[in-house]
C-alpha cells in the first residue's frame, strides 16, 4: 500500500468511479467532482449506447472484487444476429463456446459504480463545475461561473476522468509541446428502444447483439434485464438516408418501414423517441502527454476517446486503471515513474484500438451482410478451431484476451493479408473447408516464421 495521498478526480462516470475504488483500496483519500447532478436521482438522458463488457473490463472489475455484482446487471451475448433485408435472420458467433460479451445499461452500471465507490469511502461532489486546474500545484478551481471568484481545492494528485471534452485536458492543451487531435465521423447516432413483450419477455433473441446492416447506416439493439432492448441508429448527418432528411414523422415512418420492416412493429415509441432524443456525435480524440508535473494525469476518454464500434470504449478505460494499478504496485510512491510508464505503455495501445474501432464500423454496417465476408469468417473460424496455437481471430484477440491492442492490430493486418490471398483461390466457395485451403494457410504462416 502506498503512502496516503489526497486525490481529486474530475468526472463521476465509469472510469472515474472505478479509479476511485482502486485508489481507496491503495489507502488514498479520494474526492470525485462532477458538473452534473447525481445520476442516481435523475432520469437518464437518452443519449447512450449500451455497453458491451468483455475480458479487459472483467479483469479490472474482478481485481477489486466487484465482478459478481456487475455481472448480475448484465446479459451475455455470444453472437451477432444479422437482420438482412428480405432474408431470415442469421447468426455469427463471436468466439469459442462459452465466450460472450455482456450487454449492460450505461446508466444502470454508472449508478452501481458510484454506490460501490461510496461504499469504499470515496466522496462525490455533484453539481460542482471545475473551471480551472493548476497543473504545477494540483489545485482544482470550482464555482458557479467561470467569471466569478473560484474556490480552490488543494490535492496531491489529480486525475482527469471527465470524458472526451475534458476540462483538465483543455488546460493541458495550453501548455507548450502538447499535441492534440480530434476527428469527428460524418455519422451520428440516436438512441431508440424496443420495450419488453408481455410478461417482460424479450421480443427477440436476448443473447445476441442485433444488427441491421444497411451500408452507410445501420441499427443495432442490445438487450436489457427488464426485457427491453436499447437500440442505436447510426447514420450520416447529411445527404441521402441521413438525419437531415428525416425531419418529419411521415418520413421517419416510411424510412423504417422500408429498411427495418421486421422490427418497426416492435417500436411503439419510435416517433416520440426519434424527435425527443438528441442526435449525438462520434469522435476520436488523441493527445500527448497524458501527464503533467507528476501531479496531474488524464485517463479514459479524456486521454483517448474512440468510436464505439468495437465495444471497447469502457473496456480500454478500465484497462488504463489496471495498468496504472500494476505500476503503483511495482513502483510504490514513485509517482514520476508511475506516470511516465503509464503513458508509454498505454498510448500506443489506445491509438491501436482507435484504428480498430474505426475499421469495425465498416465491417458492422456493410460487410456483415456480405456473402464473401461470411465465407471468410467461416474459413478463419474453422482454421482457428483446428489450430488454436497458430491463429486467433482478430475479434477474439481484442475482445477475449488481454493481449496488447498494438499486437492485435499487427496480427490482424498480417492475418488479413493471408485471408486476402486465400479468398482469391479458384472456387474458394466450394473448397473452403478442404485440406488444400488449410495447408495453404499453414504454408503462409510458416513463411512468416522463417522470415
């Protein structure tokens, strides 16, 4: 256990709350500031995408002994359910038997995490706007308005866990030699829902992540414990089949009848939700350095916001905490070394998962309905089952392992090159499960080893 420090955290979201639990277990005095009211006392805002907890997230939760409490709030999804126009629903299993990602409501999880952090002794200060921070002295300044006299709060360490538009990072950006980039997709998203059926029964398979891939846009649905599904419509802001186009109830109805005819009857509140819930943006943010003066550090989305198409946003933030904690246990009170290695270990991996997340948008929205893509996945699955020591599919490496994201990206590119060549074989659709294909993959893998 470290020498106790007084630690301030900005942001009471998932990463900030879990970080508070870790730091309390290390013996520190922890305050968490949030400009919002306590979400346990408010209605959720309708701008969420259900979370998919996977191996990296479970590892972080398990370490502090709260996995079982969180798992009780989640539903396992072992496959994608693909809703193709004019065809029956078909399923793509994520990994080996027993492997699943877990759907959980962001609001439900966040409320539970705050409860657990409070139970450890962390102090939450809601409705408190942090307007400024002294990076050299670790002082947070709060107040009702930026123009009024601000109240100082002295700490030994400060962590900015206040999301993609972090106030702490904003102050760090004014420093010399601070690099920052943000890239918005031209695609936004809107939350919708499918209510529970009679008797609170799910209206579709509850152990699947449902996808309606439609090329430039798509609808997804993830199950909730109460029998409902949280749906998210991803589509361009402008142009053909865009949020800009769907500006009347009649147009929304016609659009859903045309592209999502198998589910529109299960969405009685579609029109109300479509015009009530905001259209939210999708952004990738990269920056460096993540730390300042061995006293202030960014973590989670504040350091590396990514788009949600690999389901890794929360998981990568939780893994930040896992890595930070391992460095704490290794280097004790040497916060200079802890912060240095925290950034050098995490930054390349968060850049890698940002790239992977962007690529997966293309896969989910269009390729999941493509017959060649399905064949490609079947070949990979067959080979990996026969040679698990030689081939782990990219999705499994990202989702069901704790291999560094950098390694996953590198191996994924290498496997893609092999599969591109395999898919060019004559009559591959007829010979895909034969010895000839298997031997060719083995040969190409051996060539890499020899090089």
